[in-house]
C-alpha cells in the first residue's frame, strides 16, 4: 500500500489578511477624519455571508441567547431562511445602526438607552 501525502497550507496561507496590498493602500487613502457632508450618506449594507477578518465578543444572558435561537429557528421554519446566529446578529445590528443614522434622537436605540 502506497503512503498518501497530505497537503497542508503554508504559513502564508494561514496568516493572509484577505485584503490585497493595493486594495488596502487605496482603502487607507480613502479614510477621512471628517465625513464629506456635501454627499448624502450611502445606506450601509450588512456583510452577509463573507469571511470576516474582525472579531468581537459579546456576552448575553441565557434568555437573550434563547431569543436569538428562537428567532433563528423562526426564520428557518416560517420564512425558509437558514441563517446562523452571527448573521442574524449582524443583520439586526445593521438595522439598529441604520435607524440611528436616519432618525438620530428619535431612533429606537436612543429611546431604549435613555429609558434605563
């Protein structure tokens, strides 16, 4: 029986940032300290199903986790949408931040945070 060779990723593959150097440089040049107020802000879109390079840890209560899981299962059962918890949370975050940007002081986020 012949031995099989296993192909493993190289160190370059493991530590790749996912952004080509030219794109990273152009992105860094495009960042401004003060937003250009002459243009109307473009609505942001959630990232959806892409590889994410950044990570943020959020702690939730067991009841909140159950609510997220219930929402995920409801989306699957009633709407035919198979999404993971991360995608669900990113979509919800997108909606809340868009509401804050559009409505400011009248946004649901500001109202809820000032209730406490």
